[in-house]
C-alpha cells in the first residue's frame, strides 16, 4: 500500500498541490493514506496502518476514534521513535503509522478512524476511514457505517452535485433508502453545527453495487452560490421520522463566474516612451469575494510570433512597452477558486509617428522645394539634427543625404557637401534629405542648389521671341520713315 501511495503522490505533485483544510497553510503539501478498507471489522485485536507524506518535516500527526454519534472514544499522536518522518525525496518526508485496536477496549460501534496532520497548531489536512468494532458484550450504537467519497469536505461544486458514497452495516448489508438533502448558510461556521431532523420528504431510493457504492445527482444549478451542508441520513427501520445514523459534509457552491473589471482598458495610441498598464485589480467573484482569483494574461502582436504570458494570483495587472508599434491582441482569463472562469479580449494598436525632417543649409532653415542660390562652391554645411520624432525614436533617427538620387552619406549633424567635381558645369543639383526612424518610416525634403559659376544662357524660345520683337520694331520704323518721305516730296499741279 505504501508503494502505491507514494507513487500516486509523486504524480500528484507534478500536477497540483494538495488542497489544505486550513487556508493559512496552503504552502504545505500533505497526503494521508489508509491500508485498510471501508467497513473493516475489528474483532478481538487488529493492527490498522497507513502512510502520511508531507513537504514539512516538523508536522504533528494525531489520531482519533469516534463512534457514529460523534463521541470520541480515544485519541493520541504518532510520535514514537518508530513512527517518525523519514526523508522520501529532497523535499518530502513520509511516515508509516500503525495502531493496535482491541475490541474489548471499546463498545460495539460504527466508528471512524481519523488522522489529522497539523503544523504550528494549524490543521493542514485530515482524513478518516469508517470501520466497525464488534464487542460481543455490547450492542452497536448504529447499524451502518458511511463514507462520502464525493464531494470532499469543503469542496467546490459547479452545477449539479454528484454524490458518491459507500454505506454498509456490519454484515455488508445496504439500506434500501436514505434521506439526502442540502442546506444553505452564510458562513462555514454555521454548517454541520446542529443535528439534522429526519423528514420523510427527503427520502430517496438507493441502488448499491457489490462494493457498497452508490451515486446520486442533486440539482444545484438553480441554487444561489454560498456555503452548503450535505446531509445523508439513514432513518430508523421502525420509525422513519427518527434517524439511525447520519453524515454531514460542508461544501461551497460556485455557479457564478468571476467578474472582470479593467481600469482604463487599452485603446489605440501613438507610440511613446512609457509603459501601458492594464489594471484588473477590481475584478472579483460575485459571492466568494474573500477568495483569491487567478489571472492569466496572453498578449500577441502583428510584428512577431512571440506570445507573452503573464499569470498568477498576484498578476492583477499587465504591463506593455508603449514604444513598440504594432497591432496587439490582449486576452485576460480570470479563474476563481471553484474553477469557473471569465474571459475578456482587446484589440488595439500602438502606431508609429512618422518623423518630421528639418533641413538647414549653411545655418539657414530651408523648406521642401526651395531653390538655394549659393555664393560659392566652397563646402556647403548641412544639418538635419533639428528633425523631430517621438521620444522613443528620437535617438535612433537616421539622416540620409543624396544628390540627384545618388546617396552620398549618412549622419544628421554638421555634414559638409562638396559640389560634385563631375557636375561643376551643371547649373543646379537636387539635394535630398531622408529622415528615417527605427521602424523604417521616413519623411523627405528636396531643394535645388544653384551653381553661382554658371551663367544662364538664353533659351531658344527666348531668342526666337527676341528676334520677332526686333523684326516688329524694324518694320514699324521702316513704315514710319516711308510715310514721312512721301509727305515731304513737292507735287506739281497741272494747269488747265
């Protein structure tokens, strides 16, 4: 039995930590196993045994024997030299416990053997196994013994309640029916405090298998969340309004999903040198407000295949670098202690601001499309350092300078341009400045630089126009002169 228990426990450690009865001690993992089965009968003397595995060596392991009425027959602790905890792995310890029970020391009873593991006077875990003590000198206090296997004590229940239990008398017989019902309370301390009252209206027929096992489902989907007690009561054979035996078990009903509340949900922004904080600390469980929620954030963006996952009980917020432009998808799943979850999703973008180029030539700011008349072809001072962008991109700006479409050099500050030697006869060249950020976005400015050493030649159309104008002037002058000469010649009149 010990080998099986230890192997099973090792698997469980890989999957989840063992639940604690006391919330204050959730960091200690404990498992309790019994080497005897439900309904074990002790006549005369018998040794019962089991195993405890713990992640804490300094735990206290105690035992108690109760009868069906809750009366404590006997109790003690496993603290002998032969019953100490021994190392199981680097992080876990185990103890094989044994207990000798003599039937003559007890009344006949339907009993429970309870093992409790405590640390610093706080109960970490307790478990029990029903059995029978047969003493021929005394009549049994009850005909039946019961073990509820599902739900567990203080278990979380979602939806309908599946009850799985074993009931048997000392001869292995099963009752034909039982009264099964639930009661709701505000707090845990109110559950299983009072002895239940038998009521024939709660009677249900039961069907058992060969291992004294039965199952039953109760409708809980329409009931409000809260603390409940499950009562299984075996009524007296002679009077159904009186009980022979009962078991009460507290559990938590959890049908409502947690509520997600985001302070300042993410929205489209321009990239900036800051951190975007998405705060979900106001999320809560509608009823179980004192219980801790588990947060799972998943973030992807359009620029890479990386999936950012941030999760944990303390992961109440998610932080995102606002200087990285992309389209983002952010999902948040909030899981309550009962296993129910709610999900919300946001799609938003962090956009890159295109840089603004600013060009200075010989200390003078110029604009796109300007023509700059140079005084000489001595080195021309260029400066693009006044170009602007968002703070996160400003330090990484690149200035690329080109002449007539051919890249000459890079750099934003104090660059010198010498008129290309192979273009000294050209009247003008086109200077272009491209300012590019680390996202590859850019803005440009182009200006014409005018060579002062090359005079303008008249264009052919101007020459034609000038010749035409001169011809017009000469024609007018010639006509005027001709008219003047005609008027100055004397004319002879013919006498009649």
